[in-house]
C-alpha cells in the first residue's frame, strides 16, 4: 500500500513543473495584454473624459 502511494506522488511531481511552466506563460501573456489594453484604455478615458463615459451610455 505504501508503494502505491509513493507512485501516486511520483506521478504528481512531474505534473507540477509542467503546469507551472504553462501557468507562467499564460500569466506572462495576460500581464502583457493587461498592460497593453486595460491599463491604457481604462485610465485614459476615465481620467481624460470622465463626463464622456456618462453620455456614452444612452438610457
């Protein structure tokens, strides 16, 4: 039984670095996308034209 448990842990060990590598790449892409889009789109119109946001939404 102890041997079976050890095998399970060994199988999970190689999956961690692979998953982390993928997560790192995804995080990098998200960070680049966030800095390229929302960071430039959100503060720009919100700070430059705060009143323009209101008329932009017709009731």
